[in-house]
């Protein structure tokens, strides 16, 4: 909240100055520029292929656990104690397996995401720098810090296009 207040006062001070009328201002959605790039879209498809089997395995495990739970709720009182205990134990095991595999998948995905960000960040930074230079902008604000902006001041698409051109 403090940063937002500071940003507001800086923006207000800039707008109050006569030089502001001559300033060229733009807005950039940095995250959108990254996620909408061709490289990020390719990564998303590759990640889906890479992590899809693990995700399907998790869904199957979750479905199996749900069936056991439903059976215990529906028929639990009619079952013999040994059968009910066996199902409860099986349910607990599936729940533990689900938690373990889910955690493992999340960690693997997080590592892959970080690697992708490390690879794409320099390209994104270069694209941003080139668009700012070519547009001769004096001030570029992060989209999250702006309440509303006219489309002609948003350079996000230009950055995405430039990033897609970089190899």
C-alpha cells in the first residue's frame, strides 16, 4: 500500500509539472508480454506433454479415492468391520499417494517454470528496451500500477511482437 501511495504522489508531481505535457508515457503489462509470447506458448504445450501423464495419474488416483470414500459413506454401516477397515486403510493410502505425487508434480513444474523464466527474461528485457528506445518513451509504467489506460498508450503488444522476432 505504501508503494502505491508513493507511486501516486510521484505521478501527481509529474503531472503537475509543465514538462509532463511534453513527456511520452506508455504502459506495459510485463507478465502478459511474457505469457503471450510465442516462446511461452511453446513452453506451455511442451509442459502439458511433459507433465500430462503425471497429471492424469493424479486424476485417476483422486477418482479412485473418491469412489472408495463414496462407497464408505453409502455402504459403510452395512459392511463388516474388516471390510470397512480395509477400505478406510486403502482410502488413506490413496490420499497419501495423492498428496505425495501432487507435491512432487508441483515441485517439478515450479522448477521447469523457473528455468523457462530464466531463459525468457533476457529476451523480454531486450524487447522492452528496444520498444522503449524505438518509441522514444520518457516514462513506462507497469500496467498493475495504472487504474485505466487508453489502448494507444499500452505497448504490451509491441513488446510481444518484438520478443517473437528475437531469436
